[in-house]
């Protein structure tokens, strides 16, 4: 509570462990902070242990995927409705001007250098505020979900460039052919309310468009 008061509302309250933004919530006032912190610290079927309280940063969200300190991709994120931060889609490369992608990449490189993370993969999350990029998290690992697949589809390269790990010599794959102006993108579908599915009758996976199928 003291941290939230020092930072001032709104703040983001989240566990120090976990993935997929589980347990991460935007809190508008002291009452919401107290309620959500109690749920996290008490377990409530979710993460337990220490929690973080952060200043809420307004602006679009991105991730920068790096390997050995080299930027491999800048990813645009699409999020579900607040107060949650569920990622429902990703665009590679992020649909912003090249200068903005360069600024996000440079901010990420400075953050990695400050933390001494110059080797291997890193997944850094940022928001583009009115004052410029703000680092939200730095994770010394590959991105989760389908981001690595989207990066490979966009560039033909794994996270390590010519090889996925130091010492590999596998060359890049050619990116799949697709119409101009259609970068790789992934989306998730979310129901409008909580509940349990009763039937999937009448629904079937959509076939992949012809341009998305990789040819030998």
C-alpha cells in the first residue's frame, strides 16, 4: 500500500512470477490495490509470493526480441480490455514508423547493457508513452506464445539469426510468400463473458490462406 501511495494512482499490481500476464491488473485507487494485493498474496488459485507495484504507463505496447544484444524484431502487441493486460494479438514487424522501431530497439539495448544481459535471448516489453519508450519488463529468455513463429515467418530467421544458438550454422529460411503489406500477425479469440463451453458444434478451424503455406 505504501508503494502505491508513493507512486500515485493508477498503478499496476502484479506477481513477480508467472507468464501470460496472469495476475496482472490495473488498479485505479487504493481500494483496488488493497483488494488485488490481498488476492495475490493470499493465493486465490493464482500466483503467490511477492508482488510488484508499478506506475501505470499509458501508450501502445511492444516487445523487442533480441539475441546476443542484437535486435531481431520489434513486435506490436494488441491487448484486451482493461483492467487486465491479456495479449490477444501480435504484429511483426510492429506497424509503426521505422524511426519508432529504432527508438524502441535502442532503448532495449540500453536496458540490456545496464542489466549485464549481453548473451543469448531476451524478451523486453515496453510502452511508448508521450515522453518516449518506457521499459516495463526485461526477460532473459525467448518470447512466449506464437511470437517466435511470427518472427520466423516475417524474417525467415530464428531468434539467433543464422542459427538458433551460438555455434549453429543453419542458414536462413526464405520467408513465406504473401501479398505486399500483409505482415505476419496472430490473434486470439476471447468470449464476451466468463463461463464454460458446452459445445463446439458447427465450428471448425479456418484453413490457412494459400500464401501462408510454406513451400519447399
